[in-house]
């Protein structure tokens, strides 16, 4: 079963996201700050990470940069989710991550993107929703 790590400090948003993506037949892991995100990613090796940019302790951009530098985590797809929506932010994020979604999220588009990213790796097993 695929594991999706959701990294966001807003617990209500995390619970809503888990509920709305629940049909994807994945295990959801949660981290509430950047330090927890790094620990969870290294320990659990998720299939994909949904990562907020504005986090306590360590921001999402730094988390992404660290994960992409480490051999054990560099191939994990990362999708940023943020209320920051400027074109500069999107371009900066696109250089490091696989995608960027502005909050509030377009859930059907996010679900399709998750499916596409997990499907691209032949070593991951995925059941289409």
C-alpha cells in the first residue's frame, strides 16, 4: 500500500484532506512541522509527500531541498500546497518539487496529479480510484 505524507500545521486541513483523499486506498502519515516531516520521510519512506510551505521550525522549501539532496529520499515525489500563489513562488517551487497547488485546493486535479506521480514509478503499486 502506498504511503502519503501530509505535512501541514493546520490539523483541520489535514483531517479534511485525509477524508477527501481517503478513497485513494493509501496510508496517510502526518507531520505538523518541517522537522517532523524530515524525520517521517527518512523513517517511513513515503510514496509521495504533500508539503505546505509555511511551517513551524523549518519551512517547506527547506524540507524539500534537504530531501532532494539525500539519496534515500531524493526520488520521493513532492507536491507543494500553499496559500502563497505568486508566479515567482510557483516557479521557485517548480524547480525543486513535482507540482504546486494553491490553497484552497482543486481536489479533483490534486487527486489526478497524485495518481500520475505514483503511477510513473514502476516499483510502486497503485490502484486507480
